[in-house]
C-alpha cells in the first residue's frame, strides 16, 4: 500500500514539473527549464524504479498511469494560474466602436484598429497585446461593450519595438 501511495504522489509531482519544463523551454527560460528537467528526471527514475522493482503489480502500474493523468490536470491548472507571457487578441466587430477602444486604452491595453471589407461590407478589427494574466479581464471588457464580437486569442513568441512593448517593460520594473 505504501508503494501505491508513493507512486501516485510521485506522478502528481512529476507531471506538473514536466509541464512547467516544457513551458519554460518554449518561452526560452532555459535556466528554469534545466532545473525542472533535473527534478523531472530524478523523480521519474525514482518512480519507475519502484514500479519496475521486480514485483510488477498491475495495481502499481495502473496507479502510475492514473497519477500521470492527474498530474497533467494539475500541471495545466498551475500553468493557467501562472499565465506566463503575452496574448494577442484579434477582435472582429461589425461596427466601429470607439467607446470600446477608448475604454481599453484607458485600462492600459494597447489597441491598433483596422478597417477591412468582408463578404457583407465593412468590418472593423482590433489587435490587442496584453499580458496573459490580464486576458480574462480584457475579454470581459470586450464582451461588455461588444457581446457579438468575434475574438481570437493567440500567444506571440517574439517581439521587437513598438509603443506598447516599451510601456509593458516600464510597468514590470
């Protein structure tokens, strides 16, 4: 019974560490990625040595797999709470909404507006860069002013120049 509990605990610790390592690799934070990689390997070897110690119990193997699944859930939860990085939102509107744009800018969001032609005529598009941890607030504001807005969110990997990037770096200090 001790082994089963230990295996489960190791997995729910291992997999969030694995998730964070991957996130830090993608975000080019190599020192933290290396530290998490070391911890990941250490826990992985220890857990596998218990499971494959010679008395391969089906229950221990199942608990190993269940712990892996629970660990993925916990890792995703931690990553969403950390919300490292930035989001770019593309917001498509049927009509120009200067009130929304002004409100967003007053809240510190950088907004670039575009006008384009769609199948049914002129459409308006907003491009907004924000920290990921502000994305929910940003979407709530957009929905408050434009409930029918079409919103696409994606995570940019690299930046260079621009007014907002300078403003975001000043706020981080």
